[in-house]
């Protein structure tokens, strides 16, 4: 199960299951190898899907700092956060306990710097480098974020 940040638990004591608007990050982490470009993905413990590293931005935390923190906490790797790749709003999520949330996602293109990727917390059951040409299936929203992070565009993508 994905741990809920302390500040979210505190807010939930005041608002119950009402919708909560949260800033989140997605870190599309890549590295170059002799066999080609690879992307680091985690298998989420809550639903078993493969995704890039994601997380909720803590109060007063810079989003790029959050992306680097989440990468280290979840996979044990140090990354360079290179650019903002996309900004999007995700559809409302209703969790099993009745909590509702919507997320403003900031996706960053990131580069692996050091560290051996491994499952570093309870948020995932597997961590693996995938060739960018042979990634597992992902939701449409996640695929769009990955595509933005893998692109060579300099400007961030915005959904209109």
C-alpha cells in the first residue's frame, strides 16, 4: 500500500473524504547504455501497474526537489532533474477507503546519476530498467507523461 503523507492525513481529519487537490510529480528517469536508452520503472504495490517514479509534493517543497527525493526514496538512485516535460490534471481518484483526490501533475525529464536501482520502500514490489523501445503497457495518462519525459522537446507539454 502506498503510504499517505502526514500532511494529507492531517487535512483528512478536517475534510473527511471530500475531494482534495494535490500537487504531484512524475520523474521519467533515463540512462544511456551500450544497448540503447533505458527508462526506470517501478511496479506499484497498490495496483501492480508499472509506472515511472511518482509522488506528492510536500508543503513548501520545490517540485523538482520532490522528484529527486522520490527517486531516491523509492528506487535508491540519485538523479538529475533536467527539465519540466509536461503539466496536466489527472482525473479524480476515489480510493478504497472513500477518500477522493485530484492531482496537478508536473512531469520531469530526469537522468540517472548514480546508485543501483532497487525496491527501496513499500510503495513498489519491483524496480527495473526497461529499454524505451520495449516498455510494459501503461494507462493513457501515464503513457502521455512518459512520452513527454522521453521527448527531446525543450518546452513543457500542456494539455489544452
